[in-house]
């Protein structure tokens, strides 16, 4: 028989039991959908982190307490935190010509309160000249001054998410919000910059340290004047800090270092989650093999009749194999469609995308499932004795 005839015969056989065929491919549908959706969300998370770093610029260096070791206990790193004003001065005095700004950074999570409303946000304690360090754009009001920083003034600039949640369409400038036990006057708001930034409150680092009783900086951030000098600036920072600290007391990281580490972790997680989701494809394949074996038993008389009319073992095997492939291929296509819809829906909160390799892998694996798990039933059908098959009741 020609391949086209065999394919038509396979389609007709599958149409006879549409409900069973639909239930059979469910495992493949779920497997392909899971792989495509999870991989696309993983890619979306990578894009989101990339966007956050791009919003800062590419010339920032971060001095953090302790060593950047994922196996290290974070509490030990915090316990080694000794970063304070003198370390900012050491960096500036060692190579001030390399930097636009060198400034402390204090970060804390806290409930921002206004009257009866509360919003959990990030409190960012920074320096008066850090508006250009982090590329903030004011929407209303002003940034705090050096004088306000020196006097630990309780003034704040709030992000658009907090403005929307707390004040709606009302201008928040001039109103007071509560951070910790202190009241802060809102002196400005900044434009949308990205989710982590938009949920934030900017205050003088001196004010944050006083309000929350923080003795040391979370980190020191240096903005390099020329991106070509990032490596040189890293070395100069290390030389400066080693005058007062031990090597294990601090780590200097560029944005590319941090981004690369995070991207590697996310990529491993994405592949791992995708592989776990791929187990559904394996289960779906076993389901296809099981139902095809049942189909062989149910169609023994058909097999015997076709052999009596001249069909070869290859013809019989090919029909059952093609039926199996069509089942898994149909499940794969439906899973891809659902995966695309899931990815499209998730774009409301993540810049998700489906990489071509995920589509190729899911599609190819679904076909492979049909071939592998359809081979045994196909061989079983082909080996049926026509005489015994015609006698079967």
C-alpha cells in the first residue's frame, strides 16, 4: 500500500474513536504545554532582570559585604559587614578621577503607610547626588539636598506604584507617609522605571540608617566615568578597601558579573523545570502505547482480513505506527497552541517569549514519543497470524 493510503486509513481509524483518541493525547498535550509555557516564563524572567539592569546603565560597580559565594551563609556575609563612610572616602581618595559618584546604599523592606492605607515597598537610602547614578527621572517635586542628607531630614521621593496605591490621582507632594516609627514628608515622585524601582521609596541614606537603626551600609555603589575603565576601577576599589578591610570582608561586582550569575541560575532552573515537565510527555507516550495495544486486540479480525487481501506485515505495522505518530503529533500541536496562548497571557506581567529551540524540542519530542511508543504495538499487530486473526472472536 502507498503511504498516503496507509495515512488515510490511519486517520479513519482514529476518527472512529474520537473521544478515546482525545483522552489518549491528553498527556502529550499537557507535557508540551508545560514545557513551552515554563520555558517561555523562564525566558521572560531573564528578560525582566536584563531590563532592570539596563535601566541602571552599564557602568555601575557594587561593593557588597562578604564574599560573593552562593554556598556561603548570607548571615556570615552580613556579620562581616563593616562598610561605612570611611570606605566611601577611601575609594574617592584613591581614584576619584575614575568615578562620577561613589555613594552609600542602604536598602530595607518596610510597610509604607498613609492614613489607613499600607503598601509593602522597598526603602532605598541613597545619596543626594544619586539621581544621576541610578538615572531617576522626577515626575513631580524635587530631589533631596545635601543639607537634608547631612541633617538626616525625613523627606522622601516615592515611586509610581506607591503613588497609585496610596494617593490615586491626588498629588502626593507635601503629604506625610510613615516609615518605621517616623513621618516622612513626600517632596517628589519619580517616573516609571521598572517594577522593583516603582515599588520603592527614596530617602537620604542617613535618614534610613537613623529610622531603622542600621549601623552599616548595605553596599557602596560607584558609577564609573568611562565604561572602558570598569576593570581598572574594580582594581582601584579593591586596592583602596584593602587598606582597612580584609579580602574576605567585601566583594566588588560589576553589573555584568551580577547579571551573568543570575542569568546562569535562571537558565539552569528553566531547563530543570522544563525537564520535569517533560515527564508528562513520557507519561503521555506510555498512554499512547497502552491504547494502541488495546486497539491491536480490538482489531485482530481487521488485521487478519487485510492480510488475507494482500496487506504485508510492513503495511500493517506502518498503519499502527502512523496512528501512534498522528496521536502524539496532534497532542504536540494542541500543546504548542495552548503554550502560545499561555505565553501571550503572561505578557501582561512579563516580557515572555517562546524560543525557537523550545518549539522544535517540544514538537520533535512529541513525534519521537509517537515513534518510540508506537513501535511495539505496530510490531505486535504486524506479527499476528492471519488465519488465527480471522478465527478470533
